[in-house]
């Protein structure tokens, strides 16, 4: 018997989940992305050498869903929200890399967050963008090259490292400046230094 998968979209005060029968499991991979990427889409096991620290990537990201209007997947641990999220690689290991996620918070940036929460974010900025407004307390991370139009609403959460397997569906979208990578790694390291003194 094929497993049952629940998905749904909330339309009222609570998410409505519905079940569908899945014939072939696992489901076939969707058509390749139509987004412009700087290198190939990594949909199978690849050599870690193809990835580098400081690279801007997009990769699958799954987290608990508290939004009743979001597309969710029901699981044994509750409703989950999944999307292809932009991230910046800060460390590489044998079969995975550590990346920091980039958020826009529904195109609001971080101005609506509590002041203590804002301290967990650093902005992402094009070097010559004179109209860019920093909503964070840290100096921004500078983009060296990217096919994505990042704005002053994009913020890196340096307190939330994500493990990304090399054989995940990962797309390359450019890289940050070398000095900004050092700055970002330092911000990430500083949170751990507070706990392990």
C-alpha cells in the first residue's frame, strides 16, 4: 500500500489538511528549475569541490509551520513548511556544508522584529547600492556576484545554521566578498563563544 501524504492550504482560522494517495513512492523529481543559475543544478551526488565557502546558494529548507495560511506538509511532528531558500555557505565538511539562511520576512525586512531579535541578523548588500537602508545593528555582508536581485529587505540570520547535504537540490547564485565572508563567519562564531567560554 502506498503511503498517504497530507498537504494543504489554510483558508480560515485553521490550516485545512487533506490526504492524497501517492501511487509511485518516492514521487518523481519535478522538472528542472527554469531559474538562471551561475552553474549547474546539483540533483545527484557531486564532489564537494564544486561548492565553496562564501557561495550564495538556494537549497531545500524545512521548518515548522505556524502560519495557518501557508502551504504545509503534515508529518508525525506537526505541520511543516518547505521551500527552496537562499543561503550563504560558511563551512564545508565531508558530506555536507553549513549555510546561513536569508530571510525577507514576507518582504518586510526585519524592521518589525523585536530589538533583541534584530541582533541575530545581518544585511546583504550590493557594494554600490546607495539607496540601501540597514535595518540591522551589524555592518552588512557585501555581494561580490549574483544572479539574484537582493535588496535591503534580505537579511542573513547568522544564529540559525543549516546543514545542507551535497546531494541536495542545490543551485549556485553567486558569492559574497571575501572580507564579508570573514565578517559573517565571525558573527556566527561569536554566538558560540558566548556559550562555551
